[in-house]
């Protein structure tokens, strides 16, 4: 079984300040972990993914995430927020069932960026 | 490359009506899946397929049917729509074990 917990449903930051979106996971095997972003009334876009290579993963638009097995965490960070970062962010864990990859989504964190 | 396409973008149904949400991909991906997105609940897996002719249930399959007669297409059927099926539906595809790519979504309202 696998699960994901996003610790904050809503995060508000000022433009130019750091972003931290927190995610804890549970998995009975070595997981693949993802962050997806969804802008209002849009589909989902992959930000970054971890698949058991380097523990610090760099993604698009300046985002990165660090896989910490001891803490079962995969927090998303960005040094300086931009207004265009305002969106909903989903932490996702992938579980392999035979040849299938089933995604389990967190409930999402809405990022608000203010001037 | 169109990626993953979904039709229609918007649909309004009355309770008891049936309809099919279409999903197609042109990337020759083996794996396809359907999710629904409801406020505060993230995305939940409805059905998935690991290849043509093979489908299986996800977390919330009740009220939905799927089939996979070709690699490209994976339609989702609502046999008798209920207000509880009001949601945004996303289709996704991926190569075996690879990253999933999502379609733009279908916003369904059941009155």
C-alpha cells in the first residue's frame, strides 16, 4: 500500500521569498515520487520526479525537491517565488503492480503568491 | 504530436443519462488511466489499462466502465449518471513504468 500526505492545504508567500511545500509518503517498497502542478482550469504538468537516482531532484521553473528516506519526505522548494507560480501542487507516489504504474495523489497544496 | 487528447471539454448531463468520455494518445504508450478530481481530494484512480484488451479497477470504479480495443484509445463510459459523478475527469498515458502524461480534462456536471 502507498499513500501521500501533503501537510499544508494552502501556502501563501510574498513574491521573491522562498517556497516550501511539504510532502510525506508511505510505501512498502522503493517508491517513485513526483510533483505535478495545475494552474487554474488547466491540466497537470510534471514539475519533477525522483526515481532512485540522485536524492536532490531539479525540475522546471527553478523548483527542486529532496528525497529523504529516513524522514519519508519529498518536500518541494524554490528559492524565490514568482507570481506565475500561483497554482495547485500535487505530490504523487507511484506504485508498481506488475507492469502497471499506479499513481496515488496527495490532496494538493494551493500556493498563493502576493506582491 | 498531439499527446493525450480528451473530448468533450465540458458536458452537462441529467441524472440517469449515459455518455462516453473519449481519450486518445498518439505516443504508443501501453499504460492508460482515468482519474477524477474533486475539491480537497486530489485525483483518484477510476480504471486503468496496461495494454490493449487488458483493463482493471482503480480506487473508485463504481458507476464507470472502460474498454481498450486499441493502444490509442481508452474511453470511459458512464452507464447511468448520478450527481455524485459531477467532477473533472483526467485521462493519462505512459510507457511501461514511465512518467504519466495527462490530458486537459473533461468537466462533467450531472444535474
